[in-house]
C-alpha cells in the first residue's frame, strides 16, 4: 500500500508575515519542532507544500492520484491524525469553533483559496486546536507546543545524564546524546526542558522552563532564560530572554533583553540590544499587520519584536514595544527606530535608506557559509521576489 500523499497548505499567510515571506506556514517553528516536523512524526505520509508560486521552487508541491490536504497552521494531535486518516475522497474536516478548514481529501489538484468551488462533504471536528493565526500566537502558544513536543519526542526514551556540576529542580528534563551542560541551574518544575543533540548550556546559565534548546544551539555564559522559550537549531543566545521563539541559525549572543518576541533565521542582535515588551501605560498592544496594512490589536499586554529572516541590529540598539522588522533589514544607531521596519531597510531613528539587493545577498552568503550552508539560486530568487514585492513600504 502506497503512503498517504499530504500537501500542507498555507492559511493566514498575510497575518504571519514577515515569517511567511521566506517559508511556507508549516515551516514555522513553535515548541521544539516546526509544524511540518510535528506532522511527519505523527502521521506516516509523503509530505510537500502548497504555498506561494515564488516559494515553490524550494518548497514544491507533489500531487498524487489521491491527495490529503492539511492546514499548515494546525499542529497535530492523536485525535486529529485519526480523523484525517478516516477521511474519504471528497470529505472536508472543519473546526466549527475556530471556523477553520483543518483538512480535506481530493484526487484533484486544488488551491486552498478555491475550495469553495468544489462540493465537499463536511466532517465536523470538535478536537481543541493548537494553531497559529497571528504572529503573536507563535510565542503565546509556545508553552503548550513545547509540552506537546516534549511528550512526543521523549516517550519511552531515557535521557542522557546531567553532570554533577549542575543543579536541577523538577522532573521534566531530557538531554539528547552529545549535549553539554556544565555549571547550570535548571528548573523544570515550571515547564519541560529539552536539550537537543550537540546543544550546549555554558557555565552560570539559569533556566526556568519550559525551554526547547534545539540541535546544536548554545546558551552562552551566564544566560538567563525564562520560559516558555525556544532556541532553534544552531542559534546562540546570551543575556536575558523571556517567552520568545528563535527559529534557527540566529544569534543573540550578548547581554540585552528579548521578551515575548519571535526571530526568524539568520538574524543577529548586536551586543546590548534591548527589546521593550510592555508599554509604559500598561495598555493592550497594537502590532503592524501586513494584511490590514496598519496596526492590529493583539489584545495582549506583552509583545516585543517580530523580526524576519536575515535582519540584524547593531550594538546598543533599542526597540520599542511591538516592533515588526521585515526581511534583510539592517538597524543601528541611537534612539528608537520606527515600530514597523520594512524589508531591505538600512538605518535607524535618524535616517533610512534602501538596502541594496546585491549587498544584502553578499552578507547573507557570508553569514550562511560560516555555518557550512550555501545560499542557493532558489534562496536568492525568493529574496529577490521579496525585495521587489516590498518596495512600496520603503518610501523613506
């Protein structure tokens, strides 16, 4: 019997910019794993993506005689997996409370935006959903996602031993082989702590779970981490971090505060970069929203910074509460920059200019080569599309 053919389709994409400029929705990391990785571990299938045309060269769609389409914003559960496995041709799994199409099955090649043109038999889903609809969901739902992934990845397995130089409080700690932990204080009574393969926690670090320290990631000397926080693969973190998600290959290597924030891949925060996550008047926070073309009420009191892939800040940079930074922006200087920084911007509070595309790609190539990864032609084409698509925002 051939494996199920699954296409993870984009939903809420505009609400999840700038992160979905450079990836399909299902490639967003929340908890320990990306959404696609969660599905791969719970539902045996061949996976591909149904995303924007300009992303499809890197993230292709593979159709088969029978196709199961799954919403890329939705994280799997056992009940959801079972419901999807039981779908018949022409069935559509719908979540009434969230007003969301969770999945559908069709032999035809269907774009999600066009499903209303087809006659599906609706199957209602009452299972509580862990899904992301706005960028702030990535950090605000991260605790639930860490707990779910921790149970999934550690069930029936034995953790590597924690060395005697460390202090551990609680019983929710799992250390993968090859990880190094020395002279740290780990409190997993407030949430699970997962230390990935070849990850490292340096001396003097203090962690209050939950924490997902993914493969090859590093907490530097004296880091202070409040959960629920995710440090994605091969990222390096120092200073103070609270309830934030770092996708991977990004650095916040020095002192400074990052709270209630999300960083994409290949970002770098210069020494003593600080991000405000609370307004002085304690008011609910509004955040720039690409779909609205203006500021949207998050209905949250805490919200820091959303930074797209390849963006960077210089030393001593200060970011206001609820700042959105696009892709490949370079920010530096005194004062607070604006709280919406368009992609391919260069400057700070005093002056902005356009970051020339070829210069930006030169930097991206060097940064990626340092980690042994090549900037491919597909990557470059994606970045060129973003550069052109975001020109209208750079009316400095």
